[in-house]
């Protein structure tokens, strides 16, 4: 994937709000509550996570698993992998 696109995706992830994250979750069929989306956004915002780096993506998924549990985290990982494989 183009490095500029990667940077845009990472910037978007690192600046996401809870309401935006909730809308993305609905768009991609991920079942989260608005409160969960807000908690996740607070935990990842400003962390400069690069989802195109395997180690950093795992770090983000660890953060997410604490809020969502293993089943939803697994689904998010599948979505991340689909995005990363488009590089």
C-alpha cells in the first residue's frame, strides 16, 4: 500500500473519536456499544499506533481486547489484516 495512504490511515486511527469509531463499527458489522467505542477511542487516541507494523498492531489489539473481549478483538484483527494485505 502507498506510504501516503498508510500514513493517512494511521493518522485517522490515532485521532478517532468515540462517535466516529462507533459509526465505523456499524459500517463494518462490528457489534460495539457507544460506551465501548468511546473507551477504545480514548485508549488508542494519541498513541501513534501503526497498524501496518505487526508489533504495533498486536499492541493495539491488546488494548482493544481489554475493552471488547477476545471474540470482537478477533473480528477487528481480521478487518485490520484485510486492510494491511491491500498494501
